[in-house]
């Protein structure tokens, strides 16, 4: 045991004395979570729009007032000429132009359904879509308001209610994803690099010739990273709760247990990578290309798995991160207990065992 | 004299390729045994079998009285090993390195403390004991590395090209350390590409294509092969 503690202590020296790895360990999680939380968002805020009002009557004024009163839009410009529309878009500041047709109020009163045209800059299709939806919603609300005394026959009202994330905050989606990415990166990449470093330096050989058993060597290298990854997971959770008001509906203990399980999965992967790579650079490349990309693209972190082509959906099943994200979302947003996520947990557990067995085997072969 | 290494027909094959082909030899206690051979002759594989990190395909060998097949763990406790990379941790201080390596050989804290002090005194390291090893010159690393390999008083110490890349003066000093250790009863098993170093050994074996082609004292080898020096002996054998 004392032997082992000495090993762990040495490993901490390595980590604490290397500014680069310290930064990756603790700087990166904080930066990533802040970046994803603040910068990358699907919501729109104070989008600049322009108005081309042919009527300039009571109704159009009221609609324009409604739009400018919402925090989503800022009316930046009034256009009076058809030709100006294009030049306004080309300048790039205006993301949408609203065109009210002639005699708007008159048509409305005489029941001729006036039209508002929304022209949106679709160089960014998602934003264009959102803008058009938001403006539509504002106009619909207004129509309802002016019709409230008129009995309308045969009307269907769709009422949508968003559960688990009523405000549709994108940060709720990013936190589980970022947490997964960071734990994967720190655990798998850092361990594989630190093990291959010993190979490169030749110290691995010395360790193998010593009375230490290979399993002790590996455990000694890995345990500090378990410890650090757990701290990381806690930092991420605390940050997201206090800065982004991310809820944790479910049990924190269950969340902790699942996180440790995923950390061990990632560490096992890291060991596996270190057995197949001879240099630190190779280990880093394999970790980045082989782990990071699938984690970001195929895990459902950014792109929903359900809308991928079938082959990709099938591949996504072998990515541990996918299961961990499902678990995280279930615990944090839905507040479910282990009864609802035992299947995902079991899958992660099986994958972890598989990676551990495989890397032990590989490790032994390498010793020959 | 007591034999600390005994190998009989030790063989290692990788598929159809036989890296080490039935080598038989013995090394006596306190001897400096030079293990020579061209690159690829099978030296490294042979050493790996003797230090317990590779299983022989056939044959038999005992190191420090333990069987390489069944008692590899006991062998590891009784040998020291130093590779051509002088593997120490660059980002640890001299003291931390000594403490760590002493620790993995199961030395007690008190023992490590005395050993560290003795080592620092012997190598005149007072001023750099708390410096990172990475900041020290190669020759110092080599000496510290050797001392670390001897930390747990092994019966045999294996040195795999311990003088690669080191200047002649430092090499000379290093060999003085080797002599001293041998004098105290530690058996030295050393590989080298420097033929002047081969002359310092008590006995020398020369491996060619997986086999030991010659094994004798440097003096007898020179006589047998009618050579001026070990360099000529080596060239005659290695060229076949």
C-alpha cells in the first residue's frame, strides 16, 4: 500500500509540475462550459430588423410597437424604397425585413386578410427560421387580441407545453454534453499520454523490471486521474448550477455514481489507447480523432441521434458518451432514479469491463 | 565460485524467427560480464528473458538462484536494471527520484533516508539534490541512474548500453563506479558497443545472429583470434 501511495504521489508531481496538463485539466472545463453556456446558443436576442411599411396606419403601428417591445428584436431601420431591401441585407447588420402591404388597416377591417411579408437572411438557416417563427408568433398573438370579442367558429388551438426545459434554454442541452466531452478528454487523453510518456522516456521498462506488478503500475497512473476527473465533474456541475441555473432534479449521489462510472470507462479507453500507441503524439492523435470527434458528433450532444442516417444511428450505440448523455439528461432534467436508467448504466458498465479486459490483454502481449 | 546466472539452451523465437538461439553460459558472483553483439544480434531479447519481462520459448535459466519461468517475481526483487536511456523522471528532483525508486523496491522510509544521504555524499550532489533531474547534465543522470539501480542492494545489476552518448572522461568515471560495485560483491552484466569497455570486463561473450560465438576473458579472446584488441576480435566474429 505504501508502495502504491508513493507511486500516486509521484504521479501528482508530474501533473502539478506540468503547466500544460494543469491547464487542460482545470482551465479547459471552465472555459468550455462558459463558452458553450454563453456564446453558443440557439436563442435569439436583440436581432436587428428593418421595416418597410407601405401603409403607415394604426394597425401596422401597433404591430411594429409589439415587435420592438419584445427583447428579441431591435428595429434598426425604416425603409421606404423597394431597392433598399437588398442593400440593407448586403450590409449584413439587418437579419430580417418586415414588409406591410398597402392599405393594411383598410383590408383588415373589410375582412380581406392583409399580408405581412417576412424576408429573412438565410445565410444562417437556423437563425432565419427562428426569427420568422418569433415574428409569426408575435403577429398571431396580436390577431388573437383584436379578435377576442369576435366569436370564431371551428377553431383548433394547438397548445404546446415544453416539459423539462420550459424556456428551451440551450445550456440545458450543452451542460451534459460538455461534461461528457471534458470527462472523456481529461480521463482518456491525459492517461494515455501519461502512460505513453513513460514508454517514451524508458521509465516504463524500469517499472516493469521492478517488483511492481503491471496492474499496480497502471492503477498508480490512473488513480490520480480518477481523483482529478471527479473534481472536474464537480466543478462543471457547480458552475452550471450557479451560473446557468441548470437544475439537478434527481439524486446527486446517483449523478456522482454515474459520473465515476463514466470516468472509469474513459480511463479504460485511455489505457487501451496507450497500449497501441508508442509515442505521446500518437496517443494524443488517437484520443482526439478516435474519441473526441465521435463524442461530439455521434453522441447526440449537438446533433440528435434520431435524425441521423441509420448506419450512423447504429454506430452511435457503441459510443459510451451517448449513453452517458442520456443518463445525465435523465437525472438532471427529468429527475429520474436508477429504475429508469438501469439499462443505460448496464451498457456503460459492460463497455467498461470490456475495455478493461481488452487493455489488460493487450498490455500482457506487449510485455512479451 | 557461486554462479549467479546460469543459462542452458535459452531460446526465444518470434514465429519463424529465432532471436536467441539456444545460448548457454554462466556468470559468477562479483564478475563483470560483458555481453557484446552487433545491433540485432539478440542481446536485448536475451536480457529481457533474464530480467523476467519476457518468457523464453525453450531452454532453462536461473538468475540469482531463481527460475526465469516460474520465479520471475523473485528475480525482479534481486536484480537492478539500468537502460541506455538512464531513465529517471526529469520533472522530479534528485531526492524525489531516489525516494520513488527506493519506494517501489519496498525500502523502508528510514532506509531510503540513509541511502539518499549516502548517495548524495558519494556523488557530491549536495547542491543539486533538490533540483529537477531534467536540469542536470547527462553524465550526472547516468551516475544517479546507476546508483538508483543499486539502491536495493541487488545481487546482479543489468546495464544495457549504460555509456551511450557520454564523453570519454565521464565513461571512465562511470567504469570506476562499476568496479567499485563489483568489488563489493555485486555482479555486473553489461552490454556495450565500446570495445575499449569490453577490455575492462572480466569475461566477454559475443553474440552473432542469436548465438554466442565466443566467450572468454578479453586476453584469451585476443589470443584465440590473433587480434591486437577487442575491436578486431569483434569485427572478425561479427563479419563471420
